[in-house]
């Protein structure tokens, strides 16, 4: 596979600058994000993310037979919530929209999704402190052994046994 043909990758790095800008992390000015609410860069990022997600799913199903290949997807929690508690509330709805898009596209293809978002973030918009909960390392990005085990259990709950 050659990868998605969008203007940005889907990874954490693509979210980093818009997220930190809109949240005012590290002295950034949220007004630089644009829009009447200083969140336009986040809406643009979600649009780019959704196009990348669409492209990845389209490419996957173009090269594999879903009736003969196990494909599953994991959505993800909001990275870096330890950097700005108030910023998490700005970022939450945008990240959530991206995760909802992943689920919707996966559902279109009949691909199961391990729903880490709902477990880590909750379905009510409440942001937990992952570091204090022991799910994510001090960097606010990488899962701890407990967080990784929890994510692995979601894969197992889909009926797949990971070997390694």
C-alpha cells in the first residue's frame, strides 16, 4: 500500500500544532488557530484527518478481501491531556468527531472497532487525567503497561487473539 493521498498524515504529529495552538499550550496564542472561536485549525485538522481515514479504508479494502482477511481498527484517546487541563475541553469535541468518523467508516465496511475512546474518555465529554489513572505515561501520550493491556483487551473482546 502506498498510504493515504491526503495533505497530512493521520498520526499524532499532524494533530500536535493545531491542538497546542488552540489550547494555548507553551505560550501559544489560541487566536492563531483562527475562526470566530479560535478553533478553525482544529476543524481543518479534523477534515484532513477524516479524508485520511477515508483514503486508508478505501486502500485497505482495495487490496484485501474482507471475507478472507481479519481487519480491525482501534480508535484512540486524546493525547497530551496532561499539558493543558482547560485545553482538553477545547480539544475533546474535535478529537471525538474524528473518532466517530473512524467508527462510522469502519462500520460501512463491516470492520470492528476496539473502542478505546469510550473507555478512556467516557461518552459524556468528561476528560480524565490519564497519568493519575495510570493509563498513560508522564508524557501524556504513550500508554503505560496497564493502559496498553486495557487496549489489548478491547481487541480480544472483538474475538481476536493477538499472538506475539
